[in-house]
C-alpha cells in the first residue's frame, strides 16, 4: 500500500454523490453538503491546503482568494460561463482553470427557446391571470401574443448555444435567423441555419424575437439598455439566458411597462439571486431562477466533466476542457 499522501480537493457545492465518489480514489475530499455556497471567507478557510476545487459557477475566484490559497493548483467549474473567475490572475499564478462546455448546449438551447415562446405567447402572464381567478369568458384577443413560427429570430452571440437556438428556429419553426457576433460564421455553417450576420443595430430593429447568448465581460455590460430597447419593434420579445449585467434590468422593466417592446423572458439577472424589484411589477415578463441548463442528465454531465477535469489535471493527465492551457 502506498504511503504517499493523496492531494486534497474541495467540492465547494453540493452535487451528485456518485459523481463525487469518483474523486475519492485519487484525493482526500472535503465536500459542501449544502445547496448553498459558502461565504467567501469560509470558502477561503476551507481551501487552505487544497490542491484543487470543484465549483458550481457562483463562487468568486479573484486575486484575494488566490493569494490566500497558495496550495491551489486547479479550479474546475461545472459551468460553461466563467465570468466569476479571474482567469488571467490564475494564469499568472500557474493555476489551471477548466470549465464545462458542450455538454449543456442543447439543454440550454431548449430552455432559451421555451422562454422565448413563453414570452411571445404570454404563457406566464395568462397563467397568473388564471390563478388569480380572473378568467370569466373566452374572448378573441385575450392574451393574444405574437407568432414564433415564420418570424425573424435575432441572436446576439452566435457560439455553440446560439447556433443550437438558430437550428431550432430555422429547422423547426421556419424562422429567418439574423445574428450579430464578433466573428461571422463561415457560409457553409450559416446556410443550414438560414442565418445572416447583421450589424447590432439592424439586429435590434429587425428581430421579432431577440435571444441573448453571449458570454459576459465588462465590455458587454448593459449592451442592451434603454437606447437599444427603443430601437426594437414594439411587438418584439427579448430573452436573456446569457448572464445578468448584459441587460440593464431597470431599463428593461421601464420598456416593458411603457410598451416599448412586447414581452421578455429572463433566466439571469444583474446581482442575482437578488432581482431588480421593478421586474416584479411588470406583467409581460417570464422570470426563471438561472435554470437554463437544469435538466438532470445535463447537470450530471456538467458535474461529471468538472470531476474528470479535476482528476486529469491533478494526476498528470490531460484535462478535457482547459481554459488556460
Ligand atoms: C453556465 O454553465 O454558465 C450556466 O449559466 C450555469 O452557471
């Protein structure tokens, strides 16, 4: 039996126990058995002496934490988004960062499409009306919304998830797809998606349903604010499954109240889990708590990939999805 000590790792957020078990042959594992993340000071305390950490997306990995945890060599997030991690600071300290792309693409696209459809067809608004006992009779224009089939789908951010949404729109719903992204897709990728690159302003003016799927960075903070919303059609919907902070939520609430756009679907919020209270006062909005990737198979796949990354990175293997190789 080897007398060599196993490296220590921290699983900073409760996840599937059988997936955590896969870490135990390789590491001394400490787990958070609660669904809640730890306060930052507690996270730093528990990271002392740990070579690796599995995080769930909400944990903040910044210079202060890195300086306070010199043993830390690998940060493995089960999310695809990593705006909570200061990757350059990790790279400067030789700390490897891995994320979990691809495994959540289709599930997240399903949800984005569902949220867009719910906004267009006023599903949440009409359900609330029913629950309040206000339905007295059928009427011609009651909760009449806008069509999704045949409409123009606008996508801001045409990465993997954006393309998966475009595929649903073009192939399933006969939509014309327009998109804006830093780089244009090659023509052979655009053609089957019925997709056309346009300037951001044209995207805003032309889209019947605009879906945001771009990664967050300070450069795109409030990229959708009052000015941009005013360019959109009054019949248009806006769906955000990307990150809070991309949309100015206060401006969005005002635009929805004023009828500048017809409806919105939000899964992410600036400062979440807190919500701008104005969002709760407008009826024409569907609100969900950051669950776009939350199907059981996908959350298992995300957790599994994060564990695979941690094992490979700390046992001399090649992590499947490194961010700063
Ligand atoms: C992701 O994977 O980035 C999702 O938003 C969950 O955080």
